[in-house]
C-alpha cells in the first residue's frame, strides 16, 4: 500500500507547491505559502524528490517534468553557493539531486556540475559547520554535513560508476571513524568543539543514530569493509533500546539513554523506516523488515494531516501535533523512506 500513497502524496505536493517561478517552501492547510524566498537546500531536496518519484512512477510525466524544471532552476545565480557562507550541508543535496537527475535522464549533463560543485566543497571540508536549518553556531562542528555528503557520494558513485566518487566516499568513511564516531560509547554526538572533542551537553539524536547505520550498511554493500557492520549495529542497538516511546522515535538522549528532548519529529520517524527496511534487505533481519512496515503505519496514523498528504513536522513530548506550516524540505525524508517499502 505504500506505492499508491506515495504517488498520490507526491502529486499533491507537486500541485500545491508549483507555480510559474518554481516551488514553494511550505504549505498550510494544504495551500502553499508564497512570498518567502526559496532556499537552495529545499529546492535541491525537491529536485531529488521529483527525480526519484519520476523513476518510481514513470507513468506520471508530471514528476519528470518537475525534475527538469528543478534542474534548470537550481543552476540559476540565486542558488550559486556564496563562498563567504558556504554550507556543505546544503550543497550535499545539490550533489544528490544531480546524481538522481543523471540516473533519470541517462544524460551526462550533470556530471560536470557534480565535479565543479564538489571542488568548491572540498575547500570547506575541514570545517563544514553544524548543518541543519538553524543559524550557524560559532566554534561548533557537527557530523551532519558529512553524513549527508556521504549519502550523496555513494549515490553519485552508484550512478556514474566513476571510482573518483567511491574514493571520496571512502574519505568520508575514514573521517567518520577518526573524527565523528565516539570510540568509548560507539555513538555519534550531535555537536563537537573546534578541536573535534564532544561539545558540552553530549547530545545524541536518535534520527541520526539510525541514519548513519543506513549509510554504513550501504557502504558495506559496495566495499565489504569489515569495520562498518559493528559500527552500524552499535548505533542501531542503542537507538532501538532507548530511543522509542509509544512507537515513535524521540528526538534526543544522553549517552546513558536518558531523554533530553522527547518530541517526536517526522524526519526521525522516516529515518527509522529507512533503517529498518535497509537492515531487513541487507542484513536479512526479518524483525527489522516487519518493524519498517509498522513504523510507516505509525507515520500515516500520527503525522499525516486529514487531507491525506501534508503533515505535522513534529509532535510534542506528549504526542500532540504541533500546528504550523508543513515543511516541503521534509519530502526528501518521506520519499527516501517510502521508496524503501515500494
């Protein structure tokens, strides 16, 4: 049942967001909120979504047309990265979109754009910032930009079969083990100091303890590197043991498993679906596969609004939906998760 829902929801989002200029950033009560300046990171993510949906549902020409429109839009000057405020996090989604666009069209038009953009990213890899959508926090680092860059590099390698991209993904793997993975706990802490030590608060976000194992398992499927499986299993086991309440992944914990933030964010639920499904497929874990379907049903029951396609970005600590505009950027998480069940 996932495929019919995803097709309908994808079309609903496309029809709501699109206008003659491009795609809106959010909807409220099913209607797009216009006027806000489009952000690169949301537009890159939407381009990926249209390209992925076009491959899942080739009978729907609307998705391929939207992907081509996004491809043209994101090359405009307004979306060119500013070296003074370069965000590796944002540009990782540009790479992801270019890879999926190439896979969709079979054209090599995006290959030059991929390498040109990555050359700019390389200048910032030593300090990629904190990622996410809030303000940059001076003096702090984060694993998050490197995580999404790893995802983009793996997909680019799969599409192009160019060993250059696999070498870059291996570099991210090495950074993960030397800088991001805490050796004592086997976890990835959300924030790091400038010297790569764990920042005060030692925050562990459950969505990321599930998202990293997805990438580590996919890397293992490509390279067979033996250290990837134990690292993925440790993070997964922690998340499953401590990170769920009433069937939902909560936001953040301490390393001892006690909660810091018990809100339930939509993106965390989708990353749980994706990890359960991929663990079932790549590790032969039938329990995880069953849990993927259960987690998806939880999303449909608790996060999808009455119109059947827009969503609550989050529930509060008591599981009550927070009423606010539905963020279009979360379509990236929803498509990525639902595709694993389609």
